[in-house]
């Protein structure tokens, strides 16, 4: 069976590619999780939510869920935890009474600004310390292309 990537050999490499992608993501996520928890008392998912809220003021839970390809229920629970800590708030949505608009609190804005340095320096140490600039650029382009295609085709989008 011939495929567009050069035949059976390429197809046979897909499981290994998948394993490498998933294991790299898991290890990077866990390492960042440890650094963020130790230095700021938050985990990677909280940092990502706070960062998204900072960069997208007035977004909805559904917007976050779509961005992170997770269910609306899990996203809402994550926002509940941020609200409980005083880092985020729900505001009435004047265009739709069934949804809320999300905002960072002043404490949440301070926290994400402080945590961003930890996050960015941790990523730089792990990625740039392993890959040279051309390799890092090539990986970034390839993953961006893959992500765009998956999002365009709504691959892996949760149902709820």
C-alpha cells in the first residue's frame, strides 16, 4: 500500500513518531509543572489558562475549551479553581445571558506575569539546550503546520 509519504516504511514510522510527540509533550509539561508549582504555587494548566485570559480578555469558557481541545465541563472546573484562588472572575455576558465573560483579577495578572518568566526560561533551557536554532525552527514549523491542519479539520475536538 503506497502512501503520500513514501510507502509502507513511512507509515511504519508513524507509531514511533506518535510516541515521541506524546512523550516529549508529557516530559516538557511535567518539568514545567514542577517549576511553576515550586516557584508560584500553580501548575502548567493553570498557567496556560491565566495566560490565555490575559491575552484574550472577555473570552468565554467555550473559547478556552476550543483553544485547548478539552471539554467545556473540565474547562469550567478549571476556571472555578482559578476563581476560588482569586485569580479569575466571571462577568455577565451582555450578548448572551447563558454564558459569562472571563477576566483576570489584579492578583491573577500579577501571577501570570511572574510565572511567565519561569515558564519561558524553563522552555528555553529544555528546548534550546537540546536543539540548535535550525532544528528548533524546523520543529516549530512542522508542529504549527500539523496543528493548523488538525484544527482546520476539527480532529480531536471533544464533543462536550
